[in-house]
């Protein structure tokens, strides 16, 4: 293929094993991340067909969705959760797949540990039976979520049958104001293009405000590319990326690392390469954001108010907004910064990295969680937890009244003991505010770690810039 | 996988946009290690109240639609998580086809792996089919995959499009792993070349 190509084009082209007559491609997969929820039926399928795992050395498994975030030394109390984790342990043993056990310090959320261990690298293809696999695109990898049948397909063949996605560029131009974080940027993007805005596309995030983000911020942005409906999110690798990867446990070393960087430098989009669609945002206009509805696209600056459905001309959308406000227990015109909250959750694959915990601790230092608010801080991995403790962040947070937990998916999705009760309202750094996502009847407001920590102190949603 | 050729069945109208996979099957039901048995939890919060009793106003709790094998919805059906439990729950309930203006990518893909046909049709056409479906028992739609048409109760045929490769697998109920295994030689060659060109790609077996 000649002519200027995008970052996505280059990674795609380098992984096509064969092209079928109708354009479907057999795409080679370099890295397969496996967790306990979406893999049991895939391993069962292999067993039933007498197939093996083609490349265990390309695969890594970890339990994250079901694990309790309290003391785990006594195992998992809930029988179904325990069975799912035990099933993973039996499967990895039977099929020879490398595994980080629950009590290993490398255990954590699958999308935190891949990059942390140096297993997620630029220019590679990465899949996992989890939609937030888009996270790894922050390193310049083509990374996307797949279903369980495709998990089985990758385990058996190290490939996937795929149609090439379209190229979309989202440029976040200029410089983000002080107090505007990566989470605010990505929420603003989803608010602009909608939850189906990226359907059928791989989004490359570009622009000065993206380039200025550290790797944690870039992972937050790519993590939520799926909430914009995109097949994957990508950010071109640069020195920020290479410096971050260097020295990680599985990353190439010495001359190998130098050879890898030489290749990685060829990956960014060529000048003049065409995108099917381009959207531009001005970073200077992005304030700290918070969602008010039950879809991530229903988002507004914290300085704003709950919208009035009557102002929506489309009757179907009007009904949708009215339904959301009923579920969320909000009234039109209510100021977002006056909404009281019951629970604060800081963690998840979106915001469970050390930088996120530092941001929360910076707000919490010397302050107290408001009476009646339960505030959880859940590190994304055992190594994030260890690092935070070495920096004394756990003490700052616990002295302020936050709970300091063990790593896992926790309250992001209500599959483990951390969940909301019906009617409870959470300020959450996670990625989805769907009805019941954090527990049946639970109400979720998505926001950044700084905004979540500030809400914990104030007892209501609040502009974190007031706490700077 | 069960093949999909033609289907004549009751269609259930679900005129909602952005039906996410948490709505189709909430996360608390994902703790299974099997594919079957999820139909009872399909659309759990829409279908049952806090005490587990059926909500009579939800379409799948109404007489003709309990037998529905086709679902018609609005934009962005299946958005959110990659959980294949969503198509498994639909299939276990008896749904073999979903018609909507568009679908989230991962859900769309997952349907084909389970013998469910997702059909994209313009919003106005979906709304017309939803009106047909509201006639309940008296209105059955026919889907003919080979001819790529939906036949309305009045006999009108509506054409839809589908990838030839996916259509082939669905029409014959083929396991795509078996198809890919036929390309093992090409995969071997690709892997050998990759190992030679990028020997620094780390293995998970070596810490």
C-alpha cells in the first residue's frame, strides 16, 4: 500500500495475515488479555472441540471483575464469584496460560496491568473480552474489546476475522485550562459526538491538549473511546510513551528497546493522510465535567444545570431525557453543583492509576469526608497500591475519612460486594452511568478523580477548582 | 451454531434508543460459566419490579410477545460492554433477529457468532415495522436471509444488506474457528516473519 497512511492504517496493514474476497481480513493478534467473566465459555469451547491455546506466551490472565476489594486472604465469600475465579484458575492451569493470582502484587484490573507490566506496546494488536480494552490505545496500540466467541477464536488461532474500520480524528486543540483533566476532555468529546458518534470508526486523538497529557491521562481518554461507540481509540506514540514504557517488567531492554523505539517512531500518521471524519474541540473551553443522565453523552460542565426536557424538540429524545431525570431523581434547572451525593468511588480502569490517586489525595489532604458520605478509593493494581502507600497517599486519604481498598473493578459494575443500593447516588470516576450499572437502582454521576474527591469533602457535586 | 435461513415469527416492538448491554443483561447475571439459562434475566430491570414480579407494561410480558423471535428497536442498540451474555440472553429467550437503525459494533459482531441476525434499516422503516409489530399475534414478519429481505404482514418486501462472509456463515451455521483453522499455514508463516522482524515483542511466559 502506498500513499500517506494513518497510525491505524499502519498497524492494521502490519497485521493482515490474509484478505478474504469480501474484504474481511484475518488479523493477527499480538496480545490477548483474559479475565474471569468473559473467558469460561471460551475455554469450554476449546475443550469441547479438542483445541489448544495456540500461543500461551501471547496471553496473560487475571481476575478483576469479581474480586472483593476488602481483605482477600480468606478467599471470595460469594459462591458464584468464587466459582468464576476458580474456573479461570483451572483453565489457565489446564491450557498453560500465564496468570497473576489474586494475592500476587501484580494482580489488578486487566487494563491497568497490561501497560504497567510493559505487555501493552506501540504498534501491536491487543484484544480482551472487555470493551475497555480501548485503554491500551493510549500507547499507540490497536486495542479493542471482543465477545467470548472471539476470545475463543483468538485463543485457538491468534487471529480474528475483522472488517477494516474507518479512520476518525478528534483533535483537541490548544491548551486545557488549569483544573481541566483528561477525564473532563473525554467527557466533553462524548458529549459532543454522542455514544454512537464513533461507531464503525477507530478514533485517533490528536492536538496539543492530547500531546500534553501524561500516559495516565491518555489512557483515561482512550479508555472511554468505547463510550463514544468507537471500535478503538489511539494516540500516536512519542517520547512521553517511550519514556513511560522503558524499564517496565516485560518491556524490551537495551538494544532491543532501541530497535523497538526505531520502529515505533515510524508509526505516527503521515502528513496528508486522510481521515473519513474529523472533529475538533477547543481545549480552552472545556471545564470540569459531570454527567447528569444515564448515558455518558448526557454531560455538562459542573457550572451548569440539569436540562429541561421541554427544551428538546425531538419527541423521542424528550421522552428519553424525562425518563433519565426520573431515574436519576433530578429536576430540570437544578444546579449540578447542588446535587447531594451518598457515595464516592475513585478507581476503575478509567481512573485507577497512581496519578489518579495522587489527584484525589491532593484534594483530600487536611480535609474531611462529609458526614454521611461513604468514599472508596480502589487502586487499579497491587503495584499502584504499593506505590501509593510508599508515597503516603493511603494515610492522607484514610485520615480524611476515605476507605483504602484492595485492587479490582470494584464499584464500576456491581459484580462484587462494592455496589450501590437502590436510590443511592454516587460521584464515580468510572466509565458508565447506565441504569443499574453500579447496582440495581443506583444513580451514577461520572467525573474526574479530583472532582470525585471534592464531592466527597463537600457532600455534593462541586467544582474541584474551588479546592485547588 | 444454529443456521439462519428464513424466519417467520412474532416481532416485539421496543422503541427505545441506546439500549445498552447492561439493560439487556445486568452485570450481576454475568457470574455464570455457561452460555445458556440467561433468557429469564433478559431485560431484567425493564421486565421485573423490585420484588421480582413481572411489569405488565413491558412488551415481553404481554401475551403474543412472550413468543417473539424478532425484536425491533431504535438507534445504537447494544451499546456499552462487550459481554456476549447479551446475545446469549436474547437467544435463550428465543430472539433470532434484531432490527434497528444501527447497532454498537461489538454487539453486532457478537450476534453473528450466535446465530442471531442483526438487521440495519433506516429509522422510518423501523418505525413502520414497529407499527406492524404492535398488531401482535396478527402481524408476523418474515426474514429471508438468502434473499436479504424482510417481508411485512402486507406482503411488502424491504431489502437489507449484510456482509457476504457473515451471511455465508449464518446460512450454513458454520463455526468460524474451523474456517480460520484452514488458514493455519498462513498464520504460521506470518508468525515466523513477525518473530524475525520484531524479535523484541515480549512473551508473557518470561518475567
